[in-house]
């Protein structure tokens, strides 16, 4: 009984510390404020599997306890790839520089994916970067480079581990202790960590969520956490609910629906799979920009994924596209950073963002020389096309009409800035 009481008291103390720092509560909106303003981040999926050029974890053969299926690479081959993993050209500061040149404001690295490999020098787990020919602590170097550059940084962490013999078995509690040991290292050894990106494979989620949330919040009180630690089925994954201890939704490989109440972030690949694939089909600059615009206009973020090569370098084709996005954001970033989605709902035509008394229209498709939109609840004082050309605006009680000659319309995204008489409220 005394043991049970002590455990309960410990849990209460942990829960009370969830959102406190220096004795002060860190409210959810305060934690999320930097993330909302950032709008655009880099996802990085990487590990020994890059040697094969197949999908991370999902190409691994063997049992996936809790779900069906197995990959094409025999487990004994996949689990031995770390012995060859020597990404000698990895430079953390170069990765950070590429993200910065793309206009990205934060980075999220797969510290551990479902295959169980740890990209840091773990004292809890031998299956880590420390036991490769490379040996260097990737998480340590990336976090240090990000801090130096003023870049926000976070970890992807897969609670399920298809390699670990205890995960989702009668010895699952042993595994969870090891999992929590991983998290303690990731959130204690690398200074401030801004974001924790948990994943799900659609299977059961026996991760002792109360204690796990308590642990990560106590170690990094300003941490923001996605919604996947609580997901224990494919139905949970499809529903994309946000539990009481999580902060935001994570639609995957699709643009989220307009939602200015529940924070959300689309995660999407630059290529066709998460980890590096030779001769992969890479999305164009135009495709990526349209995806980013639709996410922001829907009041969401975009976490765009790159898969570094086995050398440790990000593929030049990917870098080229990222830098093209960065050039565009250097010119028109005011219509993205620090904005909220609305007041118009986004759609095939494009979407809008707003900031105080300013509304930005991102027009991706015109009806010949005009665009008809619903009425606004504030008067338009003036308007200009940031991307060039003269724009005419007609505002009535029936709607708002934007006109521009076809030859002056930007082929990718015509950005029109509307100055309003009064702030436009979120609806």
C-alpha cells in the first residue's frame, strides 16, 4: 500500500509540473506562439537505411508487433546496416544553413524511428550512432548548430520499436522504462529543445502516457508536443484528435482542412518517400509553394521533409528547390510569417492570410481577369499586388472583386495586399 501511495504522490507531483517553469505556469498559447509565427519547418528522416535507399523502418523485414506487414529487406540485413553507416560528409551547420536559406524557422530530426536506431550516443541503448564507424552524436551536433544559428530544433521519436524484443509484449513495462530513458537523454543533454514529435504506426499505444507526458514536460516545460503519443489505432490516426496533454494535429501527406481553433501542421515529403531514395521524383518549387500557401491560408504550418543521403549531405536537387522557396519568402514572407489563416476560406482559387489590419490574398487560380470573393466585415482602404502589376478592387455588400489583366498575373502565386480600415477578426 505504501508503495502505491508513493507512486500516486509522485504522479501528482509530475502532473503539477507539466506546465511550470521557474514556478510559473507556461500556458499552451504561450508555448505555441513561436511555432504559429514560424509557419514553415524542416522535417529530416535519416538513418542507416539511407544506404539502401528504401523507406525508413517500413522496408525492414520481420514482425511488427501490433500491426500487420513486413518490409522487403531481411531483418538481419536491415539491422546490420549500422555497421556500414559512416556519413563522413555530414555537417550539422550545413543542414541548418540549408533550412535557413529555405526560409524555414525550425527543424525536426528523426532521433529514433520505428526501426529503433538512435541518432545520439545513448547510454540506454547500444543500437545507436555511437556504435557505427561514424560514432559522432548527430543529435548533439544538430542541436548545437541550431542553437548557434538561432534555429528552433525538435526531435521526432517513435515510441513503438519493431526491433526491441520487449515492446508490446508481456515485458512492455521494461521497454517503456527504456523508452523513457531515451526521452530523458534527448531532453536533458542538448540544451533547450523546442518540439517533441511523437509518431504512431496505427497499433496499440501502451506507452504509460501520464508518466511519459509528465517526464517530458518536467524536463522541457516550454516544449510543444504533437498529438500522436495518444493514438492507439488507425481510427485515432484518422480522427486527429488533440488529447489534453498534446498541442497540435498532424495531417500527413495532405493539406489540412481550414481550422483556426485547433492548431495543425501538415507533414509532407519533398520526394515520394520519407528517407532518401535514389532518382526519386522531387516536388517542384511551384508545387511546394502552393502547398505552403494552402497550409498557411488554412491556419496551419508546413513541415516539409528532406531525406539526406548516406554521405550525410542533403541531395542537391532537394537543396535547389528549398532555396527557391527561400528566395520567394525573402520577398513575400510578410504574407506568411506571423499571420493567421483567413478571413476567406482557402480553396482551389488559393487562400488568404491576415495580420492586424492587413489581409494577404494568395491567388493561385483566376477566373480569367478577376476573382470574386465573399464580402468582408471591414472596409478596404487600399490594395496592391506585391508580385507586380496593377490591381483593381471593388468592394460591395455583396462581395469583393479583385481584377488584374491576365498578362500581369503571376503564374505561380499572385500576392495581393489589402490594407483595411479596422482589424479583421478571426472567425
